[in-house]
């Protein structure tokens, strides 16, 4: 029998008020370099934001500092759109205060120009495979894929990472020593922005170099066969820059396609209002009668790319650009009730708070001696019983259409006091 409590997830910055996440992994903010990695400026480039998400979840910094913004353009990520309000990467030299992206651009500019930031990476997926000579519509000088992009050869001021061309060239050489296929070759693309590319003068990286911040764009190819191919190359490139900056790190997985593919399937979990827990791994397409408040609901995702979009009276759940379920609410006023609750699981007594989950092999029983508390096991019905506590429940006793997962093994246990919702725990049958 396995039993687990839900612990606060350290990646979710609960006090951060910007329209994107900022995740800091720091060891020495005064004396060590800080790398800022930004993903998701274009919502239809999932290699960028899923790589940033894995970076924030599975890497531990041992020396130096890493800041990660995995979801800069969250509304566009949800819609898998380059930019629902226009191209955000063309708004960094000048932006109308009435522009829907104004707050996002202003906030990321403040972060980029902080003194502590020593180098900036902006992650992208670009079309084709860059080649200095035209071969065909996929391999040509106008392609962006598989490049380390710089706006100019070097910064105009002295900086330890100011030789942009030398750094990008070194990274490209290192990348080319571990290609999956030979045609995935990386190269440096210098846009020579100040003189040759008017559009790029409005970009994030050019804003950075104009403020004496070394900045590079990593462009993996949209023509790579899978998302995990893109994430593989993004992470390899980021690691190159970390090593170059002397940032020491450990990761909890082997950097290969199979490992990345498995990690990308892990949607983790969601808590709502600190009293509801939902495992997002195998969720059904829609869940009905979720006990929410009529307003001011607080959604906390354990995944850095988790987000909510309210659609009329429903709530769509997203992990990046992937909609994983829709919550159809049943509104209840919130009641502050006593915790923890007592559950006998496979014969063993356990105490747990709301917004947690447990695993059962044979059966479970919710122990309740409070006459004002009513227990509702969603999917369980026994004639003549309104309070479903103090009853042993097996998997076969539950109606599978009320499970939250497609495997029909996870069910909600809800607690009410005088029809006011107290909280929920989740049971999974092994």
C-alpha cells in the first residue's frame, strides 16, 4: 500500500504577479553568474516552452544561478498561436500602453535588465534547417531552424560574455558533436540587426544587446520529427551555455530522446482553493460537478506550463498548448472545516488534510464521528445512506462513469458541512 500527502510545489511562485512564471534556482546571487532562459514568446513553438519547463523541474543548480521563464506568452501558448495579439517579439523597442502584451513586455524587460543577469537565452522553434547556401525550400539561408542566432558579432562594451560570435560558434561546435541525424547540423546565424534587419530591431534579443546584455536565440527546427527531438536539442544548447558560464548543475534524468519523451507525458497535479486535488496524468476529457466557489478560485499547478482558461461557465485546463480537460463546476460556498480527516486504507488508519490523495489496493473507509459532517464518495451509492462515511468501499462498488481518469481507478471523496463544501481527497485504486 502506498500513501502520500501533497506537499507545496516549489516551482510555483505564489506571490509573483506578472502574467508569466519566473522560477529562480540560485546558489550565490552576489558573486556567481546568472543565466536567464526565456521560453514561449511564440505560442506555436512548443520545443521552446516545454524545454524551459523541463529545465525548471528537473535541473538542480550546484554553482551559479539560473532563472527560467517558461511561459512568457501564456495566452498564445494556450491557443498554439504565434501571437494572438500580434508578434510579441516585435514589441521590444516600442509598444503601445493599450497593447494587450504591454504588461508582459514591460515586466520581462525589467527582469532582463537586472544587474544580476549575465546572459539571456530566448528559445524558439524555427522553420527549416539553416544553410549558408541554398539547397532547397527546407535547407537554405532564409531558414531559422538549428541555429544559434546573434544580432551582432559582439557587444559594444566590455563584458565577460560580450563576444557573441565566438560564444555562439563554440556552442554550435559542441552541439554538432552529438547530433541525432547528420542533417540536424547547428550553425551561427548573425542577423546583423542594426544594419540589415529592421524587423529584428524590435526583438527581445536586440533589446537586450542594446542594454549591454549578451543575448542569444536558440532555434530548433520545426521540421524535426517530434517534440522530444526539439526539447532534446534545446536542453543540450542550454547546457552548453551553462557550462560556458561556469554554472554547475545536475539533472535527474539521462539526456536522451526516450527520457525526454517520458518526462513530457508527466502533467503532474493541480490543487484548487487549497482544498481540491486533481491528478492530471490520465484525466478524462471533462469532469462535472466540481465544487468551486462562484468567484475567486485559486488554481495551483505543479507543472510550470499549467494554466486555466475560463470558457463561459467552464474551466479549460492546459499544460502548455495541450488542453487536457474541462471542469464543469457546481458552485458551493466554502466552509472552514476541521482537518485532518481519517481514512482506513487496506486496514491501516491514516490521517490526511484536504487536497491530497492516497492509494488503496483492497478497500478504504472514511471514519467520521462528526454529526455535522457529510461524506460524499462520488460514484458510490448505497440505498438509504446519505452520509457515506464509516462504510468500507471497494473498486467494484464504484460506478466507473464517475471516475476522474480514463482507467476508471481514481475517485473523489468530498466533505460537506450543512451543504457547504469543506474539501476533497482523491483515492486511487492500484
